[in-house]
């Protein structure tokens, strides 16, 4: 016969064992969940995606600084559209964003099946050209204008804005971009360089496009040194791009190109009728033409008299 105190002791031991059994059960369940999470994470994070990010993140950050498009958005679109650089368009034509030819494209082209058979797509010599053309594509179309009013860190706003503006037909396009950005932590590139840049330049210049070239309009107090720092372009290149002599002092209203000017104007501008106050230089800046090419097209030399009002100059 078990005494009363001994019986209570046995009951207490059994209760303690029961509690330990359930505690161990919860521990095992917790460990199982953690292992499952790690397994899913390992399966979800694609090594090819990570390699693509490492390879092209600097390009995306450069484009962000020049065009104010979040680097996270550019990278996510590049990953999605090019299959991490493995698509036929990306491998053979360096087209990482699936941009089709369009009526204004004069560069190399390639044929590829997409929404329809044998569609025309843009082709590039180097992925850098594709990244820059992607920025210009967004910057140069009015339907994307509202996106540039968003904060540089608002990748969700950009993702939904791109879908709303008709960049892609996939109904889940915005969410796919957001999933990629958050899974691979791409928003850190917006924070690291975007916020730092925005703090240093709280009132950045508004970039514009002319003749497929990026330019800004000089404001009071601007210097080549300040513009060089804001856009990460050397003063020497800025002078060269804009046919400026060393020591030139910028004036408010001057047009400063951030790219090398073209040899001729776009197809929409064949000739120019000279107006009062215009010079060969101001005309070359207006149309994004190298000054020496403007002289050459019109069989003129720098030492010749300036064109008179009413003179017609060739632009192509």
C-alpha cells in the first residue's frame, strides 16, 4: 500500500514528466519550422539572381544617380525581364529590359517572338547601353512622369506605378518586382546611395532629354565643380561634352549635357532658321549637336562670321 505522501510525490513526478514531454515537443516543432524556413529560403534565393545583382548593381546605382530611378527597381526589372541575364535577348543582344524597337529607335535591332511572332527588339553592344536606354525610355515618356515625383526609396510606389502606366501586361508585375526587391534586399542600394545622395543634394537638378541626350539647365550659383559632384562626371568630360573652354563660367539658363553630343540632330529637326541673339554654339546646344559637326555640315569654320538672322542651317 502506497502512503499518501509517496503517492503525491509520484503524481508530482508524472506531472513534471508530462510538462517536459510537451516542452520537448514544442522545441522539436520549433526546430522543424526553422529548418523548413531555411530550406525554403535556400530554395527561393536563386544563385544566378545573386550573381546578376553583384555584376550589375553598380550600373543600376549609376543610373539612379543620373536619372533618379531607384536602383532596386532597375535591378528587379533587369532580373525579371532578362531571366537574370540568361534570356536570348540578354545573351545575344544585351537587351536586359525587353524594350521593343518603337518608332523612334534608330539603333541595331533583332527579331524575337514575344506577344507576337518575330517582333522587333532593340539590340546593344554592351549591357551598359541597355541600362542607360532603360532609364531614357522611362524618363522620356510622359506616362511615367508621375513616378519621378516619388521618393527615391519608394520602390513599392514605383513598382505599382510602372504596372499602372502599362510597362507590362502581367497583372502581378508590380508584386513580382516587390517580391524580388524584398527577397534579395535590393532596397539597400536605394538607402545606401540614394539617401546619402539626396541629403548631399536636397534640391537636385531636373534632368531633361533632347536628341536622346540627358541635360540640365544651369541655375544661379551652379559651377562645373558642383555639377561634377552631383552627377559624378568629371569637369573635363563636362567641358568636352559641351564644347566649353577651360575657365568658362556657367550662366543661369545654360544647357549642360551629361552625355557626349551627337554628330547631327534627330529626324524631327532637319534645318534651323537663325533667330536674333543665336550663335552657332547656342544652336549646337539646343539640338545636342557637336559644334564642329554643325560647322562641317554647313561648310563653315569657327573663324567665319556668325550666321545672320534668317539664315538656314542644316542640322542633319
